[in-house]
């Protein structure tokens, strides 16, 4: 059975347009509401933005699942909106007022018209049916279309144009996902090449891990690569620090270590991975751009709050971050929070 690729691509573009508009509206409402609640903590704002991002990503999929029917995508099934849906065994029961609305209704598909073997089933007759059924003299049920408010594409795309647009979106999404996978592989390579810290620095790291009370104990790696302090994880969490931080003063290392361990304690490694997967797939979505930037900012502020809760020297911590950022020309990995 062949798939109607043209119809499927049109449905995909329609779902992207309608789901995207609803995602923009939802994002605007959430951002406006959080602007009015200025005393909300960074951790709470991060959770709200993260779940909003998940909803924005699910909206196009929900539109596609709702608007796409197997009867339309697979030409072997009856796909005409006004066509004959099925032949009921007891069609007179539809107009019988004695039959309760939720009583099961026996029917079977008309195998002569569809070319499919007859299938018997029973369905409840809803109080508010999704489509209006009209019976004919032969006992056949015809469905009238239900009017629904939807946004249509402003341009009438041809079959090749629709397929081309969907293919381009899929190719760019796969390219961005491939880049994300390359970064994950690069981090795994750095774990194998990085060195172990000195014993005194490792003891200091273990003490901070016990104070933070982590469920997943990370490993500490010292690297000469041009990357800043970062926490990676998933199944095997790890913290990377540049060699210059290990050789510096202890008072400057502890806040940095606490900040990175806060990422692991909050589960930012998994949240960041899911965020960047969504951003790679929905690279064209303005709401995803905005929510991703908000998540990156709120994630760092939440970890800074975690550090200041243990070391309440705000001025010293701010000066430390400024000094450390000026001394290192390191890059931040997309796959690491």
C-alpha cells in the first residue's frame, strides 16, 4: 500500500504553521506572566520555561495527529470526506429514539467498494458526534465535514514545492542533530584523554560533593583543551576544569566547583540535552529560540543562587566570575550545561 507523500507533506506544513502560531501565543503568555512575578526564583522560572518548551514542541505533533487520517494518507482506504464510510448492519437503529445515545452500534466495512475484507466492530454512538451522519435508503452512513478554525498556508504550494520544503526542513534538522551528536562524541573523547587532578584537589572536590548531597557522583577531570569549567553527565556524570583552575587558589576553585555540581544536582545535563534536541528539530521556530535563551540564562542564575546559598559573598563571587572569564578564552559546549 503506497503512502500519499504529497498529502502527508501538506499536513506536516499545516501542522507546523498552526502549532507554531499556538506556540508563539503560549510563549508570549508565559513570558508576560513571569514578568509580572518578579520575585519568582530562577529555578522556578527554569522549570516553567522548560515545560513550556515541551508543550511548544508537542503542539505541531498534536496538530498533525489530529488532522491526518490513515484513510487519507493510505489511498487503499476510503478517503473522500463525503464518501461512504461503512455499511451498518442495523441502520434503522440510528433514527430509533428508543436507542440510548451511548448504546453500542454494530457495523461492518463495505468490502465491495473498498476492496478490503469486511471488518465487524462496535462503536458507541456519542451524544455530540465529531461528524454528522446521514443515512441513505441502502443503510449507508455518510459523514458531513466538521468545520474547524485553522490557519492555512498563505501560498498555494505545488506538490513538488511542498515535498521540497518538508525535505529541506528534515535535512537541516538532521544536520543540526548530527552536530549535536558530534559534540557528545567529542566530550566522550575528552573524558578518555583528560588527566586526573592532584590528590589534594580531589579531596576538596569530594568534600563539596558530600555537602551538595548528589545522587549521581561525578568524576573530576583536568584538561588542557580550550573549554571552560563544565558539567557533563547523563549516565556517567563528569566535571571538566581547566588546568589553570587547579593550580590557582582554593578559595577561587570552590565556587566554580559548586556551580558545576549544582548543574548535576539539578539534572541540567538531561534537561539541556532535551532542550538542544528540540532546538535542533524546531530550528525555524521563534518561540523555541526565545525559550532556549531564557533557559540558558535561568539555568546559570539558578546555579549561582545555589553557590551563594553556601557562600554568601555575592561581591566576591561576581568578581571571581568576571576575572575568570577574562583569563580564559574557552568555549562552551552545546551539549554541556
